[in-house]
C-alpha cells in the first residue's frame, strides 16, 4: 500500500478543510479523463524504460511534472493567507523555491515504480469548475487503490492541481507541514526551510 501511494504521487499529493479558490475556466470532464490517461501512459512508458538511468528518469520526470502540475497555484494554496502579505522579493523567492521543492520531491519517486497499471474509472465535477478523475492503481491479481486527480483548466490548458488517496490530499499534506512551520517561524522560517531542502535536493541529484 505504501508503494502504491508513492506511485500515485509520481503521477506527479487532512483532516482540516482547504480552499482551492474558484477556477475561472470550467474543465471538461471527458477531456480531463483523456488528460489523465495520457499523463499516466507517458509516465509509465518513462518509468518502464530500462535503457534510461535513474538520474535521467528523474530529470525527465521533473520535466513532465513541470509541464503538468499547477505548482504556482499549489504554492499559493499551501502557504494560504500569508502569501498575500509577502513582499515582491519574498514572493519571487518563495515561488521559485517552492516550484523546485515540489517538482524535485515528486520526480524523485521514480525509483518506486514496480509495474503498476492505471485504470480510469470516472470523472466528476470538483468545486464549481475543476474535474476530479478517479483511477485504480494496482497490479494484476491484487486489490488496487483508488486515486483521485484534481484537474484545473488555467488559461486554456489543463493542469494537475491535487492528488487524493482515500482521505489524504497532496495539497493538504503539504499545507499542514508549511502552516506548522509558519506558525512557529513566520515566512522567514518557510524560506529558510525551503532553501535548505532545495540545496539538499540539488546535492542528491548531482551525487
């Protein structure tokens, strides 16, 4: 189960409520299913390729996530109200560090893949305009795990906003962690933690 959770995060995310704000564009439910299907196939093809070294897979996965994840929106949701009070310099640094942190964190899970298949089950409305596409991830002969992919249309392009497994949301999990740091150390604590994390991530990629 833990492995499947990690794989879900590659396709690529509480107990308290979280606001995803209002999406300006309505996401077509059928198109969202096609989007998740395409993303899943693209990811599985990459992860199955035995001719690519793990480090190269991670770099390619980073590029896939950079194109598909709404990391800028996720970053604002994760930080919440304090985001609006950031100075221009703080906002620019936070946006840059959060993007690197999020994409590196989930692209680094490429080594967790072990032949899982993805089956699209349904697509429903999430909020007023987003789509939630449900999939079942598993291997033949075993009970799969249901994963929900929240898709938002931003400037005419669909983006992955959240991944939900059972009652656990990627965005909510990240938000809980960031809010805990903010409550104790304010925005400078957040930036310091992100600087440290991204520096360690860069070192690991280069090793």
